[in-house]
C-alpha cells in the first residue's frame, strides 16, 4: 500500500516539477518584457514633458501633443494607458498608431510631435528622415545605436536599467529644445 | 493699597512716574524679543523651503528617469550649509529615493513623510516640499535643519535686554524726584486755604496765585467761586419778596373763572334736560311745554308761550295753548288775547323771528314800534321780551316767546343757549315726521306681503313638480358653488357616491370625491364652467365607502336673474360598467394582435431556417452540374435547381408576407428610373411568357417623367407579381403593362399602373377573395396552377403601403385587369416637363422628327403602344395588321413624299411571318428601301435564327419584346443613320453557363459553421482558383489570423461560440488585418442586417443562398484592391 502512495506522490511531484520547469522561464521572460515596455512608455511620456516644441507647431492653445507609435509595437497600448488623463505643458496627449514608415503615411507622421519608432522599422529610418526633414518632430526609438546613427533619442538596456542616449545636434536642428535636466541624465552622443 | 493711600501726595507722584516708566520699558523689551523670535521662526522655514525647492528642481529629472545616482549627487550639494543635518528625496508614492546625511551624523533612521509644509521638533526643523513637474506631483524633498545655533543667539539677546532695563530705571529716578515739587506744593497751599474758608464761613477770603500754569488757574477759579457764592446769596433774598405779590393776583383770577364755569354748567344742564325731555316726549306740543318750563326756570323769566307754523303752508304763525305762567291769575288777559292772535311772517315778534330764523330781544315792549299786544302786556306789567325759532328743514316750525316784568338788556349767553334749545327741539320735529312716514310704509308692506304669499304658494307647487323629477332622475344631478362646495345632489347622485343623506355631501368639497389622478382635470372643468363655458369630462371618483366609480359628466353654469354665475350644474352618469366592457374588448384585441405578431415572427424564423439548407441544395446542385454529369443526371439536377428556386421564391413570399403582417415592412424613398423598373419586371416575365407565345406589351406614357422618388424594389415586386399572375393564368393572347399619367404637378405625378391579360378571368363572386392571404380564385386552381396564393396578398399590401388600392376588373373567359393608382414624387434635378437627366445620356431624339415609320404587328395593343410612343417622338406613324397589308402600303407609298423610312416588323404573325415580309421587301425594289427593325418575343437574333431558321442578318436591328423604350430609340436613330452603329447595344441574353472563367489567385479565409454550406463555398471558390483556408467559427478564425494574412475573408454571421459580428470586431481591432476586406454571408433576410454587418466593420454583404456568380463577383470586387505582387510579410514584434 505504502508503495502505491509513494509512487502516486512521485508522479504528482514529477508533473509539478515539469510544469514548473516549463512555465517559470516563459513567465519571467514575458514579465520582464512587459516591465521594459512600461518603463519605455513612461520614458516617452517623460520626454514629452522635458522637451519644448516651437510655439507654432500647435495650432490652438488646447491642441494635444501627438505621440505617434510607428510600426506594430506593443508599446502603443501601454503608452495609451500611461498618458490617459495626463498632460504635458498643459496639453492633452494623444497616441496614434501609424502602420509604418510609408510615403502614404507621410502626413500622419508629420502631424506627430513625438514619434516612437518600432525596432522593426529600422531599415526604413533613412526614409523617415527624408519624410520628416527638419520638422520639429522628436523621434525616439529602441533601435540599437539609434542616437549614434543620427536618431534623436535612443533607448537601450544597460545593467538592468533602461538608459537613453541623446544626439543633441540632431534634436536641436529641428528647433526642439530639451531640458538641461534631461540632458544631465542622458548619455550625449553627438 | 492702604499703604499707598497713606503715602503723601509727593511720594505718590514719584511712584507714578517710576511705575509708568518701568511698565513701558518692560513691554517694549518683551515686544522686541518676541518679534525677534517670531521673525526667525517665520523666515527660517521659508528659506529652507526655497532650498528644498531648488533641490527638488535639480532632482526632478533624475526622479522621473529613476536615476538614483544623479539624485544623490544633487543632494550632496547641501553639505555647504552646516546646519542641514540630513535630506531625503521620496517618490510620489512616499518611498525613499535618495538620501543625504551630514558628515559625522552616523545613520539617519528618521521616517520621512512626503507633504507640503514644515514642523519644529526639539532642536531641529523639518521642511517637506513636493517636487512638481508640469503640474504633476512626482515626489518630495525633506530637509532636516539643526536649530542649535538659533537657540544660542536668542539666549544672548535676552540677557542684553534685562541689563538695559535696570540701567534705564535708575536713570529715570533722579529727575522725577526733583520735578514732582512743582506740582505738589501749590496744591498743598490751596488745600490749607479751603479748610480755612470752610471753618470760618468767610466767603470774602481769597487765595494767592503762585504760578502761571494750570495750578495758577485753579487758584483763580477758586477765588471766582467764592465771589459767585456771595452774589447768589443776595439775589435769592430779592426773589422771595416778589413771589408773594404774584400769589395774591392769581387767587382772584381763579375766583372769576369758577363763576363762569358755574354759569356754563347751568346752561349745559338746561340743554341736557331739554334734550332728555324732548326725546322722551311723544309729540311736539309735549316737547314744547317741557322746553318752555325749563327755559323759564333756567332764566327766571315768568312767562313763556309757543307758536306753531300753520299747516296750510301760508307761513302764518298760530298761537298755542302751551304756556308757562309764573302767576296764573295775573296773566289771564295776556293769555286769552295772545291765543286769539295769529301772526303773518315778518309781523310782530313771532313774525320777525320766523322770517329771520334768528332769536330776537326786546328791551322794553313799550318802546317797540311793531308790537301788537303792547297794551295788554303793559297792563300785565310785562316789559322785556325775547323769542327764538325751532328750525326744521330751513323753516321755523315753532316760535317760543318769553316775557319779563322788568326791562332787561339782551343777554348774549342766554340767546346762545336758546339757539341750542331750538336745535334740540328741531330733532323732535324730525323724529315725529319720520315716525309718520314709517307708519305709512308699514301699511304698504302689509299689502305687499299678502301678494307674496299668493305667489309663493304657486312657486311651491312648481317646485314640488320639479323636485319629483329631480328625485326620481336615474343620473346624478348636483349643483356646486363656485368655491367647489356641493350645494345640492339628488338621491341618484347620493347612491353613486354611497352617501347616506344629503347632509353627508352638502357643504363638502366636490374635489374631495374625485380621485387624485383626475382632480386637476375636474378642477379645470369646474373653473371653465364657473367662467361661463359648459363642458363634458370623464373621470373617476372614490365614493364615501371607498368604491371607485367612473363618471361621465356634463356641466353647465347656473345663472341668477342678473346673469351672474352662482353655481355649476352637473348631470353625471355612471359609466363604470361601460368602461369595463371596453377594456375587456381592448384586452382581447391586443391578445389577438400579439398572437398574430408571434405567428409572423415564427414564419420569419422558419423561413430563415429553411433558407440555410436550401442554400446547400442549390449550391451543391450547381457544383454537381459542373462535374460533367450524364444527360439524365443533368436533367435531374436541373429539376432540383428549378424546384429549389421555386421553394426559395415561396419562402421569400412568406418572409415578405410575415414582414408586412408584423408591421416591419417599410418603403424606401430613393431616386429610380420608372422605365427601367417596369422593363426589368417585364424582362423577368418575358422568359416565362416566350414559350407560351404570349404577346407582352409595355406602354409607359411618354408624358411620364423618367426619374421618381420611391421604392423601386417594391414597385418591381408588385409588377412582377401581377405580371407573373397574368402569365400563370393566360394560355394565349397578350399580357400588357400600361402606365398612364393621370395628374401631375410641379412636384409629383399620379400614375395609373394596369396589368391586363387575356386569361381565364375571375368569377365576380371571387373577386374580393383573391386578395386574401393564402387564397386563389378557386380552391382548385391552387393545385392546377401552383403558387402559394401569397403573391396578390403581398402586392395588395405593398400597394396599400404606397398609399393606394389594388383593384381588379375581370370577366370569366375574357381576362383580368389589375390596376392601382399611386402618386410619386419626381426626383430632384429634374423638371416636371420630362426633360430628365436621362435624356442627356441618350442620343438626341429630335433627329427622329419627321421620320416615317411603318409598324407591322398582328396584335392591336402592340400597334397602339408603338403608335403613341413613336408619335410622341415626332415620327409619322403608319400601322399595318399583317404582312400582305404592309407590303401593299409600302408599294403605294414608295417613291412618293410619304415613303416609309423604317419598318418595325413583328416576327411572329399568322399568314405571313416577319421574316418572309422582310425577304419580300428586300427582293422587291419597288417597295422602296426601308430599313427593317425586327421585334420578337422569341429572344435575340440568334434564338430567332435557330427557332425559325430564316436569315436575319440583313435586318438593321433586332429588338426583343417587350420593346424597351430607350433601345427602340437608339435602334431607330441608328437605322436612319443619326448615330453610329457601334453605339447601339445589341441585346444579349446572358448565358448561364458562359460564366467568366477567369481565375483568381486570391487567398480566401472562409468562416462558416454549416458543413454543407462550407462545401458549397469551397467548391465554388476552388473553381475560381482561390487559395482557401477554413475556420468553423469566429474564434478559430481569429486563431488562423494570428499568423496568416488573407486577401478577403468570407464570414458567416450566425455561428456558435463566436458569431461573425463579434469576430469582425476583434479582427478590426487588430492592426494587421485592418485593411483585409470582410464580406458577410448571411441567411438573414430581415431588414437591418446589412447595417448591423457594416457597423461591425464588414465591407460587404452577400445574402444566402450564394451562387457561383454572386461569389465570383464578390471575390473579384474585393481582391482587386490588393496588389497581387506586393504581399506584405506579416510583421513580427
């Protein structure tokens, strides 16, 4: 009898163990990714607060700051949650999803004040710069080495934290001013 | 205090100076110290808050981006101030983010709290400030500040102030001790002098002035005071003496006044007694007697006598026997003489008084010139006389005269009293006259009373009569006062309200009886009636025993003789039972209607359920036909298709019918082309009519505008039903559709649609029944002719929806004509004269003007139709009944100015058919060279060629009957060479098997739960060359879409687990499939489904049963949007 009980207990333990082995990492991974997305969304919102656009980009006093998420990045939904009911420079923040860097979407892209470009769009960055020109659009991305390559603000993972790099010249030539406080925290790359 | 009182004046002065001075300094010192402390405690937190804000600004970015190192660096800047013990940055949630601690402080274990403010602890100050960024609170800075240095500073200040106070007090004492002498010494002197004066009572003493200040003034004032006391003493003496003289004067004056008062009192007593006695007197004589007695007694005159005004109106004064004689015997002579002597007005003493209406006084009668009785009076030794009148209504009605034995001067006071006596007496006269008048009136009243008694007896009889009616009246009769209280109510009314007696109701408010729901309306009625209207009202009352009764009341105003309304009279009927009956009826009616609706809904649902499997049958049969079946199998399959088609038609009929029954049918109002709609209906019937060789005639009045606003679908349905019905019951002859314009205005046109046939006809007694649901003219015909019998019922109801009546005229064996007349609005951008937009597309018909056309047709109706139409276009029209006749006409006119340009030739004609006629015309040049246009109900040129075997190639054109108006026009225009041949649309009847065999390489996702339908769709799609994926329901479809993209998604609407609408909403929420077209497939045929699908995000709508043609069209339409060579790779995230 005891033998049977032991065997049953063993089977239960094995099943549990296997399921733990299978579930744990997958779970942890998704959790980390979700957290990173949240932090990035919070950073993007913060950038909107520490950046100052030329006054003429807003048509009215209550025109919202438009943040465009370019490409199918999961950050869009998180960002929508983060900015819900919040303001920057006393303006509402509106999140738009933009399919990608396509010439058809040029107007949509130009209407935004801040763009987050999905890493999957990395090959079309050149086209993005052509579409935007020197318009005051602050472009943020987690494409590797984004700031170094002339992007404006790049996000990267460093020592378990998300840090950001700013290409000052690239930002300043569009007329957008970034707060000195922000620059102090950033890694300046150009 | 006692000690203080005992102190000398000098010491008191000194003490005052020191105490005052000391207190002022203590206060000053304390205020100064306090101010210092408050200042420090106020400024310090403010300064520190500023420091905290600067720190907060510096760390805000670090906090936002959670950079603790940067935050700690910012805090370390605080080491510049030695007093700052520690500092901490908290997040908005209150968690420590970064800390700073002064060197040598060990470990900081303080628990910090984020808020906005400061707090003093022993030895330290804590300031907490929020960090705000762009209006949002992102954290707090807290700074601890040591107060040790501050305490030391304050201690030093306190010691310094105490020392300063002591020294100042010492310095003040020396001058105070010297200065007090200047004040105290003169006061001591003055006190000594006062004492001296008081003791000696010598007011002549004077003090010496020693200084020039207020004390000097005090000495002077003291001296002046002494002098004034001296003066007052002597003045008082003089006044005392004067006062005694004045007292004597006043006493004598008082005496005189008392005497006057006594006189006046007597006069008043006289008047009072005259007034009292004259009031008590019943006659004037009695009153006069009393008055004379009283006056004599009052005045002390011995003789008095009265005259009265003669009643004959002559104004004479008649002497009376009213006398007051002091000594009777002595004046007998006077009395008898006087009583015998009346006076004229103005004559003698009484006459003068009567004329002047004023009292008169004679000092001595002997000296009076106008005194008739002077001798007798002299003899009686009477000397003085006076008289006064009693005046009533401006006449002297009595004169009273008095005589005295001495001469006497006029006594004004006596005369004034007499005037008052006269006035009192005049009141007696007035009262007596009034009494006389009253007596007369009483007499009259008594007479009137007798008459009233007679009248009231008659009235009582009449009232009794009315009362009997009122009491026995079965309806409630009541009167209500304007304020709403019940005045009267008859027994029937009392019974209605369950009142025991009238007393229960009378005086109560009528509104109290009416139930709350109705009382406002009842008040309104009452108000209107009181204002003079009359009215009727149905309302509910609650009787005295709580019984509710429904009432119908008719109320009228009641007016009194002057026309003023004083009540409202209401006659009220109990209608409770009536209402119950009506309500029961209504309930029964609603139940019946609900049952009917349920039936209709059941039918709608059933039709839908039948459609789904039918869809499978049709689809599978079509597919089977494409698998090269044997001839026999193909026949069977075609039968299956035909049967399914009929079944579908029946179901559609049932569905329409139940929609109408359920009241869910509504008509659209869209612009449509009347001619196209009619011709579309005819087209469908033409297929069925062709094998029977029936003439199909369409005549739409050329006056009718082309475009209208209305529901073309439903109009077509009615026409198809009527035409189909005509076709069904007609074996030979003709079927005609006529549209006539009956009336037109600028905005709308009244059209009469008639569908006639030459069929079996309907017996007169069945005419009404044919429009009933599920009924045909004869029960047996259903079996003979087939059909549900719903067609006419639906048509009738649709026509009724359009606001018209479907009517029928029929004769057994001759045929039937169904007709209805509707008024349609002309579609905008078109004028009423028919110059419609369509004409801008069509070629200019004016080219036909003057063209001569010969119409050859054995059918009379057809000839007439063409005659009207062509004439309206300006053509010269000739008509012919047969081929030979036509040839004859051509021969007759050839070469003349009446020569024929075009011949419209019917193909099927007895005796000589159209083809033969055409051949003859071609062969014989003598017949001219008219252009030939064939018209046939057999089909197009090819069909005719096959059927008849003749050669038709030479004909200019070929038209299929019924002839379409636009086509006829273009054909004729081209025949006479007005337009090029290329623009003439040759009619082709689409070949069912000639489906476009183009193939599509589209990727299609088919979402369908029904296996049969799935199979059908897959079969058709495969044939089209599509790449098909299948999902059994919405949920599976979403899974499939996770990693595949499609060019089009075909989505069933009704599915288990997740239906098509929900699935579409999910798909649309997914960015990747935003653009993928979704086409709904549904067996739902009820209204509103299309809107539901589109609202859910679908792009198009395909109603079941689906056929390969429909599906192909849909796939073609929606896959064209996708560029075939640029398939977007599914992006990965």
